[in-house]
């Protein structure tokens, strides 16, 4: 039985949003659920 069922929100401040988003996609396998220009929402698993 898993006690971890999800993560609601975590904010990370980075100097280059494009490079950071690419790293999270390429390295961790996250997907961009929404792109607001200076902010992106990253997701994993089923939405």
C-alpha cells in the first residue's frame, strides 16, 4: 500500500524557465500541462 498519492504544488524559481522546463522533461520525464510564458505547470502520471 502506497501512502504517496500525489503532489499538489511546488514552486521553484529559476533563472531560465525554458532550460529548466526542458531539463525536467528530458531528465525526469515530466510533461508541460500548461505554459504561461514565465511560468509552466509540469505534470507526471495521469491528469
